[in-house]
C-alpha cells in the first residue's frame, strides 16, 4: 500500500520552498474567499458573475443568491482542505488540485462571460484584472496535481 494512492506524499525539500509558498498563497485565498462567500456582501458581489455564466446561471433557479454563494464557499473550503492534506497524502493532492483547477478555470472564464469585463482605456484593452490572478493559482494547482502523481 506504500506505493498506492493512499501512500504518503513525498516530503517537501528545501529546494521546493517555492512550492510551499505558492501552495500557501492558494490556501490563503481559497480559505479567505471561501469564508467571505457566507456574507451577504460577497453573495451580491458574485451575483453578476454567476448570473451571466452559461454553466452557472441555472443555480439561481434552485437556490437563493446567498445559497449559491454558500455553495461556492463550501467548494472553496473543501478544496483548500484537500490541498492542505496534499502535503501528507497523494490522493488528496490529486483531487484537491483538480478541484482547484475547476474553480480557477471557472473564474478565468468570467473574463469571457461577464458583460463589460473587457473595455478600452487610453487605446488599450483592459480586463477586470482581479480575474487574472487565477491564472497563477491555476498554475500552482497543476503543480500540486503533478507533484501528487509523481512516484
């Protein structure tokens, strides 16, 4: 069982300290924003993003604005826990990394689904830059998966 999916993850070496910093950043963002999703302020803030997304807008037909936000928050917190456990268990890293990739790909897709996300300023196209942070977070998530799958 030592070489199976439930085997312990390989220890992080001093040379991989950048990995720990990146993982800590992803954890901080997921936990902080995951908890914030339980507030009415954040529920209203994500409403236009979710409502304009073709893969997510249907959620408002089932749950309230706060219910949808709570669901997103729960997903973010569960993924954060799995990523934390990835330091010890390989399988948690694979699932946590996949979950994080889904979250960050969805957030990046808002760049294309949110009306008004792109605009021209001084002759240059700009986007709501808070969405672009997820590109780096996606990279860290892919690293978690690859590290967890390595034998």
